[in-house]
């Protein structure tokens, strides 16, 4: 217990430190008068459009989730939407990235499906997100001329996609043997692995595979549209490729350990990316703050409302987290 507490403390401290350093470099040398003028230029109608797009992504995620729950296709889309929204709330306000577990646990409470099964489908979602993300970026790079600093981006994206495709091809080739092997294993850890394996087998089905890929590409396109909408919000003359660059940098930034809500890491990534396009740092920082608020305010507020409706407690979610972490020892 003391070891786990110490580990949690180190995780929290490292997240605070990284966020603090990132935030420091984001605000270092800012012209605060220019920042204030930047806030005054925000077009509220475009802000509303960006907010609605972010909410739309939650519905798309919820709908895509139904394809990973093939044995529970009767589930209400609204119920899954609530679970996804609660997950966003958790990631934005709770430490230790408990949002995904909160999503699984809350959806389990609403549907009766086991938390480990739901959590395994969320892990599978993340795998699909990575594959579709590279696919989306490669498509954008082929449609838009790349700046000189992008270097061999197309080649790197193509290689990454090829490696992922080879992995899935090998997995598909041996998935029946893997099924037989997993069926001989006991324990809750193998129970989760079997669920994840079952989800991958669903993706191998041509019908579901095409739907999941299409929905994933739609998701990334909407996320990219949010950044493009941000350009319109500030009257910036930037197009699709810069929006894809911001999407890429922000996606990597939110994967770095940080405080809840990705404060600091998100902002420094957006600021540095915009500066590559000649945007003055103070204006870039204003853009980063406003775009961060677009998703943070709406998703956190709606997620919190749904969280209250499910009558969950953070303590119960934390206990479930400890249970899943101990699965490898059972």
C-alpha cells in the first residue's frame, strides 16, 4: 500500500512539474496587452460552432463504440454517449488519467456490462485511433503541399502505417490459434485480454472494419475542423494543413503526463506549432487558451451533469482502478 501511495505521489508530482514547465515556456515573453487584445477579437459565433463540433465528436465516439460491443448492440446510443462524456469529465478534473476507467465504470453502472469488458473495448478504441490517425495524416499530406520543415513526413507516415498493417496482418493470420491459447488461461487479466482479442476479431470482419475506419476518419476530420474553426474565430488566414499540424501536436501533447485537463502541455504544443506559421507568440497563446476552453468547458460541464445523474463516487472508481491494476497478480 505504501509503495502504491508513493508511486501515485510521484506520478502526481511529475505531472505537476511537466505542466508547470510547459506553462512557463508558453507564457515566457508574452505581451499581455496583445493577449488581451487577442481575446477581444474572438468571434463568438465561430466559438459556438467549435463547441458544437466537439460535442458532435462525443456522439460519433459513442456510435463507434457500439461496433466494439457486438453482443450488446441493443444498448441506447444516449447511454453510451453519457459514458463517453463522463470519461471526458474524468480526464479533465481527476488525477492519474482516471477518465477512461470512469467511462467504463459509469457505463457498467448504466448498462450492467462488466467494467473489465468495457475497459478492454476502450483500449481497443485507442489502438484504432492510432491507426486511423496515421491514415488521416497521410491522406492530408497527400492532398496538401507540405512546407520545407515537414521533411520526409509522408515517408514516415507511410512506414508507420505499413508497420501497423503488417502487425494486424500477422495477428489476423494467427488469431484463431491465439483464441485457442487464450481459452486455456485463467484469471481476470486473461479475461480482459480475451475481451480485447474478441474486439480485434470484430474489427477483422469486413463490414465492421470499414465502418470503424470510416467513423475514425470522420472523428479526426471533425477534430481538425475544430482547429480550422479556431482560425476563423480569430480571423487567421490558415488552411487545412495547419489545422492538421495543430491536431497532431496537440494529440501528442495530451499523451504526456500532466495535471488534469492537459494544462500547459496542450498550450505549449499549440503555441510552438502556430509560431512555425509565423503567428506571434502572444496571439498564438490566446488561440491556445480559447481552443482549450472550447473542449474543456462544454465537455467537463456536461460530463459532470451526467456523472451526478449516475450517483457515482470517486472512491468507488479508485477502488475499481486498483482492482484492474492488480489483475496481473491474480
